[in-house]
């Protein structure tokens, strides 16, 4: 009788641990209403010839989405801004390109992004909420700064957030 009690309490303890383990994984899943993709910059030196491409497949055409550019750099980055071209190719086929001057720092506040040690990340809104067609969107990011390659840039990316 004693070994049976030990076995059953072992199974109960195992089941409790398994359920806790499964709940911890469900809490770590990203929200379904956010799409984000970041591309590492080779050797943290963004050459104008390196043009990362990011593709998202939009399924919900009834929702509005806000679009952000994500920049991650080290504290050694020498500028308060970054100039980039963002080219968007929606599923409808036409291509739209825009040159953006993104502010990363001010004299008063320093770096505007979130920082940890000497790494800073910026999520900069470039398109307020608007509806997108269903289908594949391709984004191309291009460094258009005068310094080539642009030193101390670690990652660049695009983030789409479902607004409603």
C-alpha cells in the first residue's frame, strides 16, 4: 500500500509541474496583433549596399495597422539621427518609397530610445493607423547617411501593430 501512495503523489506532483510549465509558455507568446522583424547588420557597419528586406503577410484587412521603424545601435553611434529609405511593396503591386530623417537623440535628453548598458533601441512611428490590403507586404530598408558604412548600427527592422 505504501508504494502505491508514493507513486500517486509522484504523478500528482508531475502533473502540477507540467501544468505550471505549460502556463509559463503561454504567457511568453507574443501578441497576435503585432508583427516585428529585425535584421542584424553585419559587423555593426551598415553599408548602403546592404538593403534588408522584410515580408509580412497581412490576413486581417478590416483592422488598422501602425508601422514603426526599429533601430538598434550602440552608445558609440556618432549621430543624433539616421536617414533611411523605406520602400514598401504591397500586394497590389505598386511600390512606394520614402526618405525618412529619424531622430534618435537630443542635446537635452540624450538617446530617445530604450537603453540597456550601451545598447539603445528605437521604435519610431512612420505610419499612423491605416488599413492594409490582405496579402504579402515587402519592406526594404536602405541606409542613406553620408557615412558609408554607417558604424555601430546593430539591427534594423519593421514593426506593424494592429490598432483596433
